[in-house]
């Protein structure tokens, strides 16, 4: 007679497994449905949207919002290229500087790590303010109407430094670093050959958040950019929406009838802007997913 195995407290029954799967399935739908609603609303006729509200299944399709954006012509293509360039170069620059800074703070042999750690934490608590920052970037550094004005001001984040420093301390065994140094490897060789391969999950996570920051940044362009050929896509889309709001608010003074105003894609334009702004990042996420999930798992285990 076989002895019945004693059930562990951590074992999940079949009913519990089904209930958990249903719960997370519903939760996933709650996350996806709003974005699908935004996409469908962006291709809905403006009049139908105002009457029936937002719906997953529009009664009448209309691509007027996208046509209105495309009418910007070569400007939107140029702005899209600027955003892609700034996002790629800015992410590489930011992750590189953050990794170097964090690695130095994680090394016990670094003499001034307390000072530089204090400086990083200090910037998290106190900021210079908008006016001093503008004066430094625009007047002292002379970066107005420069592509560097979209990269340098947000190139270093103290929070990411602290996160990566913690990962270097807990995720990279000190014995491996010491073994590499005994074999004659210098700091740079140890960093690139030993530390970076082990730290790919952490670096990928920081890279993803940095990419989001650069792609969604429009405020730097508002402050420092006047040239049309350096306008990023986010700032251009915001200007297009402002133009639409200006037309609607001043339609009477401009001799535009109320019937023509009702046809202007105001609500659908907002939805189209959200789609255009979000879609590239949604397409880029799968490339980070493998390392991003691993980074979260390692972080939870190290706890």
C-alpha cells in the first residue's frame, strides 16, 4: 500500500490554479482593452464618437485624424527621425555613464565613493530649478537649437545609478572580480569582460526606462529648440493638437461655420496622437523583454 504524499502548504490545487489563471486573464484584458479602445477611437468618425462615445466597435470609420497629422508632410518624418536618433544615442549615452558611475560606487577600493554617492543622492532630494537649468544649458553651454540639448539634460538619473549600484553589489560576486584581477585584468577589462555580461538584466531594465524617458520627452524641445528640423515627434504632435484647439476655439472669429467645426477631428486627433506616441515603444519592448523579466526576477530573489 502506497503512502499518500503529504500536501505542502505551497502546493496549488487545480481549482486554485484555474481561479488564479482566470483572475490574471481578466487583469490582462483590463490592461489591453483601453489601448485597443484608443486605437479604434482614433479611426472613428468624429460625429459618431461625440454621439456614441468610445467603443471597441465603431459604427463608422474615418481616418481624418491621421490625415490631419500626415498633412504636416516631411516635417513629421523629420521629427520622427529626430526622436529615433535622440532615443538611440541618448539611451546608449545614459546607460554607459550610469553603468560607469554605479560600478565605481560599488567598488570597495574606490576612495571617494562616499562623496560621489552623496552627490548622487543629493540631486534626488534637491534640484537646481528650471531657470538655473535653462541658463546653464542655453547660455553657459550654448546648446540652444542643438541636438545635444535633447540628450544631455536628462542623460543622468540618480535613481538609476542607485539601482545599478545595488545590482553590482549583490548580483556580481566579489570573488569573480578578485579572480579576474589576480589573473592580471585591469578595471576596464574586468568591467567589460566580467561585470557587464553578468549585469545584462539590470542594464536592459535601465535601458528600457531610459528609452521611455527620451522618447516621451517634449519639455526639452519646448525649452531649447526653435529650429523646425530639430523638433522631436512628441513636441510636434503637441503643437498639432494646440493648432486644432486654436481652430476650434477661434472658429467664429475666423468665419468657420459650426457644422465645419464639428467635422474637425478634435477627440480622434488626441487618440491618434496617443497611438503614434505609444506604438514604437510597444514594438521595441519585445527586444527588452527577455532581459527585463530576468532583471525583475533577480531583483526579487536578491530582495
